[in-house]
């Protein structure tokens, strides 16, 4: 979906240094005596809408050893950057467990084949890999946990103390009923406002996007100035980018608590209430400042390019846009940060980190439990995440990684990750189940094709509430 281009920032010597320092890295996961038990994890879960999950027996064991042979790991990290990061993480694993070789199952998936379809077929036939990649949050819980295809990781989190190096607010978002179901290996941010300082200056916009856009009305005032100067205010791409804009407006207007309240069962935020109504009105106004050809653009990079080329002032995109701005041509724009482009948190989103995360899971019936847990230990380790994330263009899920390994943008994102209110992304599978997300996308597409007047806005809100009911959360 994201189709990211990543900036390869770290020389191979740095990766080698991380790998060579990884002897005994299981201990680096820390096993403190005061580690929280699963029953002590935060209780504000984001449960699946209908039904319940009965955890299978949780994994136990000594994470300092594997059983030897091979560990087969399935992912969709095949693009430059992410594939390099996976290779670096695999080196860390093989340094930690020298008697076990890493097998990249993604390499066996043919070109043009959807890897998630291949994975689904393997799970359906009872042939799971030793571990596989899954978006942290509801994609994992509503898909794999609800189907009994993965097991909870209570003992793993408790024994390694992993919960003590993750932000406390993240734990409920990867858990169900107090049971964590995946090990997050990276973090990315989806509420970033990228902008062209020269366009703002030419249009006479004096508000500082990094401090002055505390509400959407202030942003719209700036948009009026930019529009008067003959430029597009907010560049928008096709497909899922409209959901991302909707998500950013909703998070900003509702705030973290009310946003989270939309996704619990039953919801504590009213889908047909005044707060959502206001957010839909602001979303509609934001759309009025976007480019008219958004739906016909080939990809999200085209919207980012509008900002890079000075055709538009702003775009809202995840942190993978940094690589596009800075990568040399022809893959990127080859721009200098702070001079040619800059970034801020999306309007009204200050102090909020809208996250998405790739994670790894443990099969419900692993063919080799020791090797599966060994891979999770490597993915959770400080050295593993320090090897993977700089190459992937993401930041560590852990809060104790060495910031000097990362670029300027990622260093700032890591600070925010450790200090901001964390909310789950709808667009990227953290907030809602895939079926619910698809229903919202369908409803959103219908609204985008409408007149977007007050009647259409009211119908859109009713349709969102109906999607919640269909999912089983709104009863």
C-alpha cells in the first residue's frame, strides 16, 4: 500500500559494527525483576468488534538458544531500503544464534504475486512459517488472533522485559484482553505535514507550521492566502491518501481520547455526535483546498512532488516522504531540509503521534517453537532494531535506541515517539479491523464522489455509524 522509497543512510560498516556487538544480545532485552505481568498492562484495550479470543498456551522457554537448523520468516519487505533492513536484522539474528540460518520466505514469492495472499494460503493449509510480518494492532488481532492462528506473547514480554522499553501507551494497541500478540520492530508516523517554505513566503503566510497550526481554522486561513497566490494549498494523491487526510482531521478535532473511543466496543465516542460532525465539516473544507486531479494521480509520490516542485504548499503524508524529498533524482527530489522543504505535525495534532508499525508474530502451532521465539528475540532486541530501522527509514519501537544512527527527521520522530500521546492509524491497520477499514473506505469513496454539501456530510456521518454497526462495535 505505502510503496515507500527509503533513503539508505547507514554505511555497511555501521551495520557490521552493530552485528559484531550483538553477542549475547538476548540479555540486552533486559529481564528486570520488576517487569510488569500481562495483568498489569494498561486496561484501555482496543478489542475486536465481535466475538472473543481465547488465548492458546503462551510461549515459554529460554530465549538464549535456538534448536538449530533454519528459521523461516515471511514478510513483504522486498523493496530497496526495507529489504536491506531485513538483511541487516537477519545478520543480527545469525550472530545471536550461530547454529540457525535465516530463510527469507519473501524471496520465494514470485513477481506480481501478492505476498499476503501466499501467506493466507499457507495458514489455511496448516503450513505457517516460523514467524511472519503483520501490521501491529487490529490487523494482527482481528485477522490472526481472532482466527486462532497466532498465540499471545505474555511470557515473552514478561521474561524479556520488552514492555519496559516500549511506550506504555503502545501496549494496549498491540494487545487483546491484556495479552500482547505481536513484537513491534519498527514505528512510522502518519500525521506529518510536509511543506515548501518558499511557497509560504511568496504567499505571505507568516504562521509557523511547527508551532502555529493548533487548529484547522488557522490552517484554512493560510490556505486562503496560498490559493490567492495561485498555488494549491494541500496536495492530495489517489486512493488511500484521502483516508489518511480524513484520519488526520479526525484525530486533530477529536483529540487522542475521543479518537480512541471510536474504536472500542461499544464506542465511547458517538459516531453520530457533534464532535464527529465538526470533524467531517473540517475534512470537507480541507478537501476544497486540494488539487482537483488527486484521484487521477498515479501514486502518493505525485502529491509529494507537487510540494517539492513548488506547485503546492503542503501535503500530509507519513514519514516515508522524507526519503522522497532527500533522495537524489530520479528516485527522489534531491532537496535540502529546512531550505527546500520542511515538516511539522499535522494541524491540530500537536503532541499526538499517529502510529503504524510492522511486527512479528508467533504461530499458534509452531513447528519449531525455539526457533520462532529466537527470531522474536532478535526482532525485539536493541541491536536488531538499530540494524533494521535506519535502513528501512523508520524508527525503533524501543525507546532506548542510539539516536546517532538515524537522520535528523528520524531523531525528531523518535523524541516524539517517547513523549507524545500515541494513537493508532486507521489507514494502516492499527485502529480498526481490515473489514471495518474497508467499509469506511467504501463510504469515504462515495462521499468523495458526492456534492459534499451539508446533506452529503450528514449522509456520510450516518454511513460511518452504519459501518460501525456492521462491524459489531456499535450495538
